[in-house]
C-alpha cells in the first residue's frame, strides 16, 4: 500500500512514518498511539495507524482508523483510497467502489485510484464501469503493462478480440507473468484460436511448471481438436498435480478413448463415478462408451440402463443402449429404440412466408452460410471429412431475417413431430416432450469426395437437418445413394464390425428431417464432383 502521505510538520508523526517505512511497526504504532492520545483527530496519524493495521492484517481495525481520518479531513484522496483497498481486501466491494470513486473525484488523474476502481468494478461484475476506469488509467499511463492486463480481464466477457489485444499489449510492455499468459490463453480459446492458445499455455508452464490449470486447459484444447495423444500427456500431468480434478479426469477419459486406450479409459470413469457423491449420467454414459470401444457390450448395456434409471430419456445412454443391444444381437429390442418409421419426421417446404418461392429462401440461406465470417474448415467438427462448417449458435435474440424465417420453419416442424409422435410412457424417448427448449444451429458444406461420419448429438432431445440446395448431379446418382443421410449405425469412435439395420433418406431442396438426437446418423460418401450443403440443428431441453 502506498504510504506517500499528507504530512504535517510534526516530529512525532514523521518519526512514526519513518519507522513504518523501515518495517518497525511496533514502535511506529506506539508513537501513533501517543500522538492520538494527545490529538485524537489528527488525520495523518489516524491514516498512518490504519496503514500499520493493514500491514498487520488487521483490516477491520484499519477501516475504522481510515474512517476517522476521513471524518477529520475529508479532502485527502489518499485516505479514501487506503480505506477502499482495505474494504476490498475484506470482500466489501460495494463500499470499496463508492470509496474509490470519492478518491477519484478528488484526484481524477491519479492512475492508481483509477486502477483500484477498475479492479473493484470487476469484482462486482460491473465490467463496463471497469473498462471505463481502466481505459482512463491507460490514457494517463499508456506504458503500464499491468493496466492493460487488467483491462484484458474486464473486456473478456463482452469483447474477446479487444481482450486479446489488451493482453498482447501487456506482454509487449513486460507484464509477461503466468497470470497474463493464462488469461490470454482463455481469451484465445474463446475466440477459437487454439494454435495461439496452446503457445500461451506452454509459456505459462515454462514460467510455472506446477500450474495445474494450464495442463488441464492444454489437454482440453488438444482433446477438442482431436489431438488425443497430446491431450493424454497434458491431462495425465494435470492429474498428477491434482488427483481428484473431476474436469481433468473426465477429459482424460475422453482423450484415452480417442487414442484407442479404452481399458485405461474405463478405469478413469470408474474413478469418476466413485468421486461423485451424486450419480452422474455423463460419467456413466462415458463409461458405457468405453465398454463398447473395448468390445464389452453387456457391461455397456448395464451402465446405459443405470443412467436411464437416473434420467429416463438421457440422450447418450439411449445411443449406447441401442448400440449395445445391436452388438448383442438383440435386434428387436434395439429396433424399439431405433424405430425409424415412427421416430423420423420429414417435412417438405414448398412455400415459405415472406419469400416468392422456396428457391428464393434457399438461395438466401445458402448465401448467408457461405458468407458467414466463421465459415471454414474446423478441427472441432471431427466427424466431417473434407468440408467446411459454421460453429453452433443459438437461434435467439435479434436475428437476421433469413434466420428468423428458418427459426419459424423449425418450430413448425417440431409441432408436426409432436403431433405425429405423441407422448408414450412406454417408450423412453417419448415418455415426455420437454416443455421449454432452445434451438442451436450450424451450417455444413461437404466438399467433393467428403462425408460426415456416424455421430449423434448428446446435448439435444430432438435433432434435425434442412437441405437448402441439392446439385443436379446428386439426382443422377440416386440409385447409389451417394450423399444421402443414413440412420442406425453406431458412433464412429466405437469402430466395431456390427452391421445393423439402417434407414436412408434422399436429400431434396426444401426438405427438413427431424429425428431423436440419440440416433446415429451419417452422410454417405459421394464421388460426385460437387458440394452438398445442409443446415443442422438441435432442440435442447431447458429444465
């Protein structure tokens, strides 16, 4: 804490101040007490006594002394700042904010006061106010790296690009601590810049080899990018440093499955289930997947049923139960869950409100997708071979007109699905229709000789796909079913030789297909020298 004080020409006070600066707090406190016994309202001495209490970690006592100093002389900005810092240390950020504001009013160009006000605003979640205070501090002291670092934190929630720029500037100015690099890595991850995020995390680890969260974050990024062996290495180190880190253990299980190390994955999920006092369908379904990858269908079936006892229509458990039944040769039971005729709903849009024709709408939707700033190759869409996509986003809030229309079309199809497949307590998927949902969408363009491997949508209840355009070349190859959508196979990571019953649908411009999110589905490979566009979505329960 800064102790450049408002100083009277008082020998006792100056002696106490010098002793305090030398670290002799006991004698400094005695001199302050003697001075205050003679002059109880001596503001500078009250303030100095408060600073001594702060150094002794007696924050409540310090706040009382600062308050008395302000009462004696309310025109000294430093008194307010010292009190605000003490209040913040005790967690009283509301009073700290108002007190820092008084200090700033008295000295508007004091960068330390502005910095303090900014950091307190962040603690209160008042990020707009924090950005304003920190930006002003930077105007006055543009070369203070720590100011830029804190501005990065304040910006990260609402403006991740500016946040990254602030962290970069902080590092350029010499604020290159593990704290700054770690925060930079989180911002870069938010911005899907995984390559730079990995570089930043490796710098954190260089600066602090025991920084457990960095190993966990590094492992997670490698996992979502499909770099499974690198993920395993980083996550094992994270768990060495924190053996009961639930998040790291869960990611390690997934990474081991991706790397084909299914037996170790099973042991990780066993550990997760033991760690969690409340039965967790995520760990249970992940362990069921691990058993399927290890060729242990009976164990996978038992675990899937355990998960369904907790949540009756849990998507992953339904996906793995149907797969396990097929692996065990129990086709009829699997067929109840994978009842294609009953549970797949198709709606052809021959006219669309607000557009002269379906073709006009489809052209605008296709144009919107290919011109989207985030449209491009993505390592996150690991089932997509040779293609481009838009990352998932929710259809809510102010939307472009073409997406508003698409949203209405989806809602219309959902109503049709519910009418065609009413609630049926005897069927786990149809046991209820969620009352409240959110819709997440994304666009995909599969390039020549590409395909989308078999997958399902764990977060959804109901999923769907819409075809805005279908090149003529696909119609000429209809007998080979190239580029068609196929349902019924297992998740591609399981990689067994089972050949279950499947159901295929020929895409057509204006066609929307809805199906349970646990249905394994894929796009059949095609050799046609043209591109195939689709727009997919999930209907996600909000409970």
